[in-house]
C-alpha cells in the first residue's frame, strides 16, 4: 500500500478519476480572510509609519504578517485538501499522509447531508504513522461509537465538494466494519 500523497485529478470542482473523491479548499472564503489580514497589516503599518505605534503594534504587525502568509499559502495551493479513495482518506488539514482504511479502528458518517462528518478512530501509534499534525487536536474528540476511543473529524467543510459526493465516496470505498 502506498502512503504517498494523492495526486490532484482536476481543478476546482473535484476529481472523479477512478471514482476518487478529491476537492480543494474554497478559495473565496480563504481569500476573504486573506484580505482581512492584509487590511490589518496595512493598519498596523500605517500606525507605525505615522509614529503613533509602539511595541505592541510591532508585535501585531509581525503576527498579522505571519497569519496572512499562512493563509496565502492555502489560497494559492492547488493541491486537493481532501481525498477519499480505495486506499483510505487523506485530509491535509489533519495528516501529512493518507490514513489507510485498515489503520482505522472505526469509521462512521455522522451529521446531516449538508455537512456530513466522517469520524475516524486511530490509535496513537497509527496517528504517528500517518503523520497526524499537532494542530489536528482541533479536529479531535469526535465521539466514538459504542464508547470506543475518540477519534478525528474529517469533512468536506469549506471545500468545493458537495456533502453528498463525500458521503457516496466514503460509502463506496470504506470496507465493511466488523464489530471490534
């Protein structure tokens, strides 16, 4: 099984090559956040240039520049952020590599059709092997079925993908689970 990063299939709307579900972040939403942080950078720079600023403005300027840099990387990144295929699920917001279906203790689709959530249970060892990011704690604590370990939330939120397409892809590729 390959643990390399999935390749992008098509542009903004997602890919259906070999039935793979692959989508990018919504650039309009991220672009609005980028515009807001750039506006904050301009305000802080104006305060410093006019002589009204102090050390706090220097700190805020550095923080807003860093935030706008991170957001800009997401806006101009054309790689898919979420991919579901026969090998597993890869959400770049959570891990650096694909999460294989056989590494999951459990998986379960929850939520309503507009914003469905795929709950994925991973042991700490499996999470390290697939490169779960430290900031993935934001996606953690998905309630596990039947009182099992808690896991991670994966969803097509803030992407160009449709919730129904995401659910169909998970149903197509996810292996049937035995009651572990």
